[in-house]
């Protein structure tokens, strides 16, 4: 391994890519979950997203590759083998997880606070914000789970990122590379760092929680 500088670079890039991906996914996943809660006709989508939670990351990577490769529909955007492709892929990957894990809390909040807000003249956006504010810890936990999934994923980062040193290489792809080269000690060291990031994220979220009781 190239020393502390390389490790710091891998950690920073992994945090940036996964953090951006989760923020992007949250920006559409939570409103989508709210719509599923709000409109009965959309509720079958919940089962659909729950079924997608366990989809292998390599399939997500292949799906995205078929969209952004040079001769593909979105090839003109030049996303392939860039960090932005990895961000988009990880965002797609964690979207079902955020929807599935945030639904129960947001449904509870909407039934208790969202509809009340609507009776006082609030529009859908304000009703969503009122509902989300009541279960902010639960939503934070859902987002933390999504981050843990994103930061440790491999298939998307390899297929659409290319594992390019100094550009798209992340902790997970570096681990895979070192393991393939037989450098198991280096791979293990990076694996421990990756585990620390994942567990540490969950720990921080728990510490920041105000200790509200679990929602039904």
C-alpha cells in the first residue's frame, strides 16, 4: 500500500462518492415513500422496492453500464468510468433500501401528523415536512443503513467506475484489487477501515438520536 496518503485518499473518495450517492437517493426516495403512503394506488410499489433490496450490486452496475456506455442511450453524457457514474449507480442501488426502511416510520408520522397538517390547510410538501420532522431519527437510521450499503458495495464501482487509480478507486475496489494480487494483508487493513466507517456511521446516528421510542 502506498502509505497513509493513499489510504486517506481512498477514504476521502469513498466518503464523497457514497455520501453524495445517499444524499441523491434520499432526495427522491423519501418523497417517493411519502407518495406511497399518501396514495393507495401506489402501495404495490412498496413490495416492488422491498423485493429490489437484495438485488446484487453487479446487476445494478450492468444496468447502468447499458445506459451510459459510449454507444448506449446516455453515452453522450460521458459518465462511464467517472466518479459520477459510481455516484449514480450507488444512488440507484440504495433507493429500494431507503424506501423499504423508511416507509413504516413515515406512514406512522403521516397518519398522526401529516393528515392533521392537511386539515389546517397545509399542502402536500408541508405535510411531508411535518411528517418527516416527527421521525427524523428513524429516517436518519434508514439513511445510515443506505450509506453502509453504498460505501461497501463493489459491483457498481468496478463496472461503471473502472477502478481507476487516483480517480474512481474506492476502498471496496482497492480491497478487491489487493486480494486479487494476493496482497491479503493490505486488503485486510483496508477492510478493517471500511468496517470502521460503516459501523462508525451507525454508532454516530445512534448517539445523535434523542431516544424516542420505536414507531409501530
